[in-house]
C-alpha cells in the first residue's frame, strides 16, 4: 500500500482572519513530508487540495505541469485530489438552487481537468476525487431530510457522470459537519440514493467516523454511549464498518480524542490529533484494519494521513511526520 501525506493541513483553517495562523505553502509542505524517514522508508506521495494558495483551479495546462514537476522532484506521486466544491472556493451547496449546484458541478469539472493533466504527466496513476455536500451544518437539511437528501443525491449523480466521463471516481467524505453526510446512517442513505457505486463511493476518515459512532450530530444513530467498554466499542465499530466499507474507495489514517474542532469556516468536525496523542480514542492500526479489509478489491492503492487543522507549530516539527509515518507503516504491515 502506498503511503501518502495530505497537503491541505497547510491550508484548511488557516488564513488572514483574526486568530488564524497563516497558510503553509505547497513546497514547504512537500519538504516537511520529504524529510520524514523511518527505517529507510519514506512517504510515497501526497493527496492534494485544488485551491489557492497551493493551486489556482483555473491554472493553465503549463502551470499545472510545473506543479506536477515540483511534486515529482520531491520524490512523490499524486493520489487523491480534493475538488474545490465549497462556497468561497469554486463551488457551492450540493443541496442548493440551480445556480449553486451548477457551481458545485463546475468545481468537479475543474478537478477532473486537473486530474487528467496530472495523469497524462505521469505524476498521478491512482486515487480518487473527493467531494462532500458543501452544505455546512445540518439545520437546513433537517427542515426536510428526505427531500434534501434527494437534492444532494441528484447533484452527486450529475457529478459522478462528469467524473466517469473523465475516467475518475468520486469519494464523498463522511464528516459530521456536512449536511446529509453527518451520521453513518445518513451517509449510507445518501450513497444508496445516488446508486452509482462504480463512480461514487465513500471516503472513510478515522477521526470523523469515530464521531459517527457517538452520534454527535445525529443522536438517533449513535452506536455507542460515553463510558463504553472495549467490547462494546469494537462491536459498534464492526457494525458501522460493515455497512460503509463496501462503499469505501479512499481512506484517511487519523486519530481523534472524542472532541469536535474547527477553525475559520471549517468548524464542528472531527478533531484530528497527532498519531501519538495520549488522549487518542483509537487503536489506529486495529481500526484501520476494519476499513481496509479487501481494500484491493475496491481499487484502494494508497492510504493518506489527514492532520487537518494541526497547529503550524505541530506541522513544523520533524518528529510529527516521523511518528505519523511510523504509524502508517504499521497499518500497512498489518494488512500483509
């Protein structure tokens, strides 16, 4: 299994607003990743958010080839790409009116175009394009859950057709802050409503899906209560992964301490913790195994660490990346 590091922790939750830390450039994130090494093994590649300041999603072919050259020069492949589907980037809500959903679909088209250039260049040979509903929070969705899930599914279906036309697959990331995707049950309902498993699947993230278990934004779907035992945890975990794993085509290794976290407009989501966080709730290697069972049959060729919204001081520490790399190697070894 190829081991990737995400580039978006240098961007998400960063900015110029009061209390925000500045973004970390793509090249610096690449250098931090390239410096990590554990017993002679290094990261194989990166997963990549297609937006400023790392990338102009409307960049010319030549500009994108230069980015591909830069990534390749650091010794990396490109895997999964994150389409800029959110309001404030290119896209807008998948649950919105026609103007909004047209923006969402335009963001997917842009991502597919960039994917094609990277594929042709040779820096990218595997991975998916990630999306979510881009409808922040669940209040509006709750006004009419069934109808709003159908709206999101209709948009996703059109997006999946675009992706299929470009030879790509979309993965919807399960995360409690996105409407219609905010619980394991609502996520499953949405995937089934779309009904295009060959073109649109699920991206599982260990940090986010832990909060699925707890029913953080959908108490009616909680599979665990506070104070649970290890036996209760793994019974619930198996229940959840058995339902979502058949849809899972992309995977994020991560840790969660049971809290929600956010910064800027990206708020109230699963808190990503360092791999060795003493408050971490997950046995990362064991939990990853539940999702990665039969991964090859679902076309998963790489796994990615997601350290979204780590403080810059944490991102700048070499030991952060070595500890993460060591954890990912253990995940990979457990699959063999």
